[in-house]
C-alpha cells in the first residue's frame, strides 16, 4: 500500500508539472486570440489555422531547405505576423462596422480556405520535423524536453508582449483603443495602423506557437482542430479579451487535461475539461474573473 | 487662421448644417452658441474630421482640411475637447495625456510627449503624478483632463465643446478663466461651444449663433445678445439666461 502511494504521488506531481508546461503554450495561444478580440473586437475563428500554416512553414524550412530550427523560427514568426496583418487588411477591415456574425462567418470562411489550401498544396500526410528531443529524467519523473522548451519560450513571448503593452506608447494605445476608437483618432492616433500592428502581433504570437507546437505534434491540414477549439474555450472561460483571465484559464484547463489523463486516457482529460467548461458557463457566464453583477 | 465657407452637412434629407461660413483670427476666442440640435456639434465634428462635410471648404492656415482623417487634422494643430468627457479608464491620468502628446504632435517622441503631458497637466491644475487614476476625478476634474489631453497635442486652434456642462457656478467661472488663460499664455486660438450664454459672453471676443443649422447672428457679445433673432431663438428655452447675458453684455459694453 505504501509503495503504491509513493508511486502515485510521483505520477501526480509529474502530471501537475506537465499540466503547467502544457498551460504555457495554451496561454500563448489564448493571449494572441484575446489580443485580437480585446483590441479589434473581432474573433479570428481561423486563429489555429494560422498556427497550422506556421507549422508547415517550419516543416518546409527545416526539412526541405535544411535550415536550422533556430534560424527558421524567426522567419516563421515574421511570416505568420504578415499573414495576420494581411488577414486584417483583406478580411476584417472591410467588415469592421459589420454585424459581429458577418465577421465571424468571414473568418470562419478563411478557416476553410486555409485548411483546403493546405490540403491541396501539401497533401494530407502527417509530417514532422524529424527532430527528436530527449526526455529529461528528474528523479523518477520524466519530462519532455520539447514541452519544457515550449513552456519557457511561451513565457518569454508573453513577457515580451506584456512589456510592449505597458512600456511603449503604441502598446498603451493598443490597450486603450477598444474603449473608444473615435477619441483615439482625435488624440492623433491612426487607428487603422493600430489595428494592423495588433493583427501582426496576434499573428506573430500564432507564429511563435507554431514554432513550439511543431516540436510536439505532426503537421497536417487539420492540426488546427486539435488546439483551436480549446483555445476558444480558454478565452471564453477567462472572459473574452481579458488577458489575465485567459492566462489563468489556460493553466486551469491544462491541469484538468493533464490530471484527467493521469487517472484514465488523455481523451478523458479533454472530456473532463469540456465538461468543466460547460458547468462554468452556467456558474460564471462572463468568465472566471468577471465581477458578479 | 481658420476660414470656413459654404459648409453643408446633410444626413439623408435633413440639413444639419446649411451653408455656414465664418472665420477665426489668430489669438481670438470665438463663441459658438445655439439651442440643442442647432448644428454646433456637427460643425465641430467636421472641423475635427470625425464627419466629412457634404460640401464646403475648411481652410486651416491656408490649407484645405475638409474631409481629412481626424489624426491628420490633429497633427496639423486642431485640438478638441468633448462635451461628455471620454477618458481612457484603463489608463492613468498621465498616460491619457501623454498618449495624446505622443501621437497628437505628430513627432512620436517619448521625451516630448512626457514634457507636453506635464505642461498640460500643470496648466489645467491636475496632479502630474504618474500613477494617479482617472477614477478619482469628479466632473470638474474630468473636464480638466479633457482640456489637458487637447493641450498636449500642441494645438494652434482649440475646439472646446460645451466645457461647462455639469459644473457649479464657481467651477464654471474657473473653467472660463482657464480658457482665457490658455489663449493669453499659450497663444492658442479657441472656438468655444456652449449652451450657457452667461459665462461665455464674458470671455469671448466674438459670438456666432446657430439655429436649425444656419448662422443667424454673429458679432460682439453685446450686439449679439440684443439681436432680436437671437432672443427669439432663446426665448422659451433659455430666456432667463439670455436676458441675464444680454444685461451683462450691455453692462460691459457701457463701461
């Protein structure tokens, strides 16, 4: 009995830590989506598909052109940032004053365009970087090096965004603009430019997430489906547009998935996470951190 | 400095502003009065670029600015305050003003922006403390913040929109004095839109009166206040104020 408990505790601790590591990347994804929603008031349904394109970019640069991972990564971030700006310019900007459902449908359309484009262009094969990162053994616990790296990089990315948002005037304007677009323009701010910058930033975060996820997952045209929905749930649970709420919700979800997976299969972890989400929507419909009315 | 001619704004079949022309000279304070819905705010919106005019011309310092985007007009030197203060509540007082300084001056310099913010806050009498929150401000404080934001953009012309609504008597006098001080010390030309005639009449150099989108009177405060068309417009709605203002203006003119 005692021996069983010892082993159980070790596994539990391992699962908790793995949950934290998973939470880092989920928090990064949620931050990108929240940024777009919080500032532009638009939901990019196709956010995870931008990540998918970024993963393909990593795959081709590393596997096909033989670039090193650390050289390919900045290019990927830049590429997806451009893609984000382009998405805003071509799809969102003309619909900025349209009803939200139109914006939602338009970005939903982009989701299918990107998925279909990837299917036609790259085929439906599962591809991977061919990089096998070692597993770190820490006492009796095992951690994937890829997860640890992702967690740290996601953390650095989030801190960089935080500093940008609080220490620069551009970031200050971006934080405030959603409250009153008209006044922002009358303070001399070119609001169109702010939106392009925000979209590029959101895209850049998707690009960074792509660089990290490609270490752990195979790329295929529908890979976005494996983390797109959960990113949305995290954002909604944290309160759409609420950066801190999204950050906390990411770790709550990651722990539920990780601990749920410990007791049974990983899929049950997801079932628990979604069930938790449904219950929370009844208890706190406006998000974890929402003030009670 | 500002030359407006034949300004028209139509909303569907409704003419909110109908063929209004006026000019503002360097260093002047022009009062713009009129009942609700007379087109004052529409004129301000066109001057600041929030609404494009249907037709007409707005020459500012010799350049046509009608229809330019708001941020371009601000960068040319037209600042604006709002009737209802609209501060960014997520930002501190200082951030609100410094942001206006950063983008409004068109130079995008952090040092210049922070200097402008400190000067503007000191001018209107708000704390220059960087962490003070907007939530601590009352009605008068929020009006001052509006003014500081506009001043931080280093305007040559200030559009002050009904600066005194919601203030008590003493605060009103203070605010009117503030506008005069801004003109005298900073050399900023001002157009002041107001419901309340009394205080305005004491400070402005000239007044223009609008009714139903048309200019019905323009001139020295004393002359405008005794103009029968103006009295007719204000009778019934605001007669007492008008008469008080007229008496006040006559008293001043008689000196």
